[in-house]
């Protein structure tokens, strides 16, 4: 089958499933996931029990002698920006895996972008990790959803980009506050300054995508392994339990650094594996989030 035709078939298949999931299972969670953004000041009103005390206007309260809170109305248009790591490690699929990590990320991006389209919001895309970044400015409509999926699937691999450079690109191109979803295997070093900048300017949601095999190496005897980003090859004995244990501990330690950083900054984050259904944990994550709106 022609490669282009195969890609387009996959794009349509992912698009159809994502549209159905967005309509039936996720659009409500997506909308409730926008936290404390897209709000314009409207007016003041007297404080009533149950109001969020963070919205008390102390100047008006002092002047009138009665507690007053600020009221807001929602902007009709929100922005979803997805930054997707397309480095060579994201093109990996372990034995028995149906999808590469990148294809798995494309499915998540499809559900999110269709949910945005259903809510009349804009969805944009930034691809990084291939040596040349691709930026699709946020736009409305289902055609934008299909283009987002296609660009992810056809992206060539490359070496990991630094998180600092990614943050610089996002801050340069996306000026309006957005729900910023970063999908990656996060194999690069944790970067507190860059992550802090993104979390301050945007509503940051990192989604980590891993393959089960890379997290727990199988007992497979002597194998030749190749680093997909450098091409470096090495022969190792996966029958050695100490080697497998060392690898697993090193990876857990690496991801613990990222998790600690996200927790420090109060950033919602989600670890996923390609052999798991992404929708239930995504729904749980988005249900925990709520927009800070005074009614």
C-alpha cells in the first residue's frame, strides 16, 4: 500500500474514533478542565457563604464595610495548545505493542482537539524533537483536528530537544494563556526554570507516554539494543536480573525527579502506557480540575 494512502487511512481512523469519544465520553471533562483562565472582570457583588475567598475585593470591602467579591464572565473562546515530542524515542513500539508512543500521543491529541472543536475553542500544535519544529497556530474546526493528527503521524524522528528550548518556543509563539498539553516520554533532564515559566504563563498539563517494555525490560537473553536517537548499538544480556533491576531503578529515579518538580509547581500531570486505555485516566484527571469562576 502507498505510504501516503496508509497514513491518510490511519488519520481518518483515528479522527473518527476521536470524534466519537469526544462526543460521548470526554467533551464535558475537557470543558471543566480549563482552570482559572478565560475570565474577564464583570462587576462586584456582596459576598455570600460558599464564595471563594480569593475573589474578595478588599478595597471595596474596606470602603463599604461589607465583604464584596469580584464577578467574572467567561471568554467564549479558549485555546488548547499541544506540544508533542516527535524525537526518535517516541517512534518506539515494544514487542506486542499495537502503537508507537507517537501514535498513542496522536490519538490523545485527536480526542483533545475534537473536544476543543465541539466547544468552539481553538486547537494548535507544536512539534519538537525532530531538529526542526513545526508550529500550527491555534484554529477552530474539524479540519484543524485532522491536520494535527496527520502532522504528528508523519513527523520524522530526531534527537531530544532541550526542555528550555521548547519553553522558549512556546513563550515566543503563544502569547494568550492556553491549556498547554505537553506529550512526551520525558527522557530529557528535568528543568525547573523552564517548567516554572510555562506553568506561570499557561495552564500546563504534562502527559508522559511510555511503552511497557522500556519501563521493565523483558528477560530475553542476549540482545542487540540501539539508541534510536544516536544510532549507538550495544549487546547486553537481558537474562541478567541485576541489569534489568538497575535499568528499572534508574528510570524510576529519573521520572521521580520530573514528578517531584510537577508536584512542587502544583502542575497536574499524567503518566500513561501505550498498553493501557488512555481515556479513563484522562477523564479522572480532568474531573479533578475545575474552573475558578465566581457566579
